């Protein structure tokens, strides 16, 4: 009896006409027939649930859902419910109808970088409806996707109560609600959160990063946002008033090596690709599709000196306003980073001289400390200076 009912339900939900495949009464564009057939085969018993989803959406949403399912990893094909997928699709299309920038983006960008409910291997949270309601008011006056992404990256973190911490976050690949619960996230967890916030209001966004910087100082992840004309990078929870395409890691990214999988830069893709995103916390995961985007970052090589201010040798990093002088002339100014910033996010300057330099450190009030340092001329040299001076 159960077997007969299952077969009957499958036939009811799926039919082939002279015009092609139909699912729950919805005509499926021929371009997706092969992909859906393969997806349903991989889904096993959950194929019925996937087919049901087509009966819960509008006709104009069918192509988006067909694309989504055609490129879903097997872990999702066998587990996600029709209600989960239908809500994700409905609110993605609602964002497209609501915000002018989303109406204007090409369909392939909308399908690949707005509709997907996940970026990498994170837990599959049902965030789309919640995030649409949370973040729509923030961007309702924005004119472009780039402007809206900047507003989100500036304002959303206080709303969700999440900040960066290298050790307090439970794991690197946290889902949005895992990060909100923990209150801390890695660069990867923060990137996932910002990507989902962007997608919730119709902004194409994708996960980007490198398994290892070419100087072997560790991996890093960030976000790429479509600004209406091109992909631009930004650090999650690292709003830069100078705009998109400005970040502390730009110099490191410029030295990425396209043909070295360890040192290349990748951007995630929902659509199946010949390359997978190398996830440093689990290299066995190969279902996260990616494209090698190193060439967009690699340009003129930049040699810099990195300066960290610490309380004492082996002590904590200190955030302070600093000015750098050479031969009595101020040549640079900025702010050093503390332990709340990525460990690779270090104040840096370009220096050509190896003679004496002075750095003036504002430690609070009217107190200013002066420290001397002598660059060695080595590429990407790191210099540590200390608040507590040995006499």
C-alpha cells in the first residue's frame, strides 16, 4: 500500500508533456530538465519533498527554484524540506521586487548570488524571512547595491550583537544563528552573516578568501559584493568609509598566486564548477563550488612594514592613534589594532628608507609616547613596539 501511494504521488507531482517536464502543475524550462532529474536521483526518499516545493511557489519563481535545486549539494538534496526551500525562494523574489538594484541585476547573478541559502558548508539556517524584515529598513533609501552593502556592513553588527574574536568563537564555519548565539565569529562566520544580510535585501554577494597568504601568515575570508557594475571586496564587520574595494588585506591579496592552489584567491559559486573552494578547517569537503579570481586582485606588488603596538613583549595588542615621522617629516598616520581585530589586520605603511624612524603613540588623554624603529628593508617586515619601555 505504501509503495503504491509513493509511486502514485511521484507520478502526480512529476509528468512529462510534449512541452517538457512538469512538477506540481508547473512547467519547467527545458534547460533545467537534466539537472533536476539528476538532483532528484541523488535526493533519494527526499525527492518527493523537493518536487512538492514547486507547488508552493509562483509561476515566475519556478526558474529560480529549478536552478537552486539543480546545483544543490547532495547533503541538502537529501535533507531540506519543501517549506524551507519555498520560503527561501519567496523572500528572495520579494527582495527582487522591493529594491530597485535587485530588479536591475541580471538573472544569472540573481540565481547564483542572491537565491542561494548558503555560502559554504555552514549549518543550513532558515534566515531569509527574518533577515529581510530586520535589514530592509536599513537600506530602503539606498540607490545602489554597493551603497546598501556599505550601510549593512556599518550598521548590522550592533543589531545582531556579533563581533570578531579569533578564539572565543566556537568554530570557524558558523551559520548565522550560531554566530548570533555565540556573539563572536571568525572572519568566515562574519562573512557568512554579511553575505546573508546582503542576499536578504537582493544584493548579490559571495564568499571569498585564500587558504594561505603568499607570505604564509595564515588564511583569510571576506565578502565580494556586486556594486551594480562589478564585484568589489569588503571585510565583514570592517566597514571602510572610503568605500568597497578598500581593506587592510588588499596588499596581501595583490600577492596571491593564481596557479598555486594554496595561495590563490577563490570566490564561491552556487552553480557547479570545475573548481572547489578549499576550506582550511576541512579539506575533505569538495562540494563548495568556486572560481579562481586571483587575477582581479593581483596587481602591482606592494612592500610594506607592519607595525604592532603591544603592552610589553609577549603582551596584548593595543589600539592607538599613531603618527610616523622620518627626518622630522610626518609620512604616515593611522590606528594600530587590538585583539578584537583579525590577527593579520596590522597597521602598515610603505617605507623606502632603512634609517631611523619615529612613531608617536597617543595612549589616551594628552599623553604621547615616542618610539624609534629601524626598518631592515625586508619584504613585509613586522615590527613590534611596546608601551612599557625597558630602562
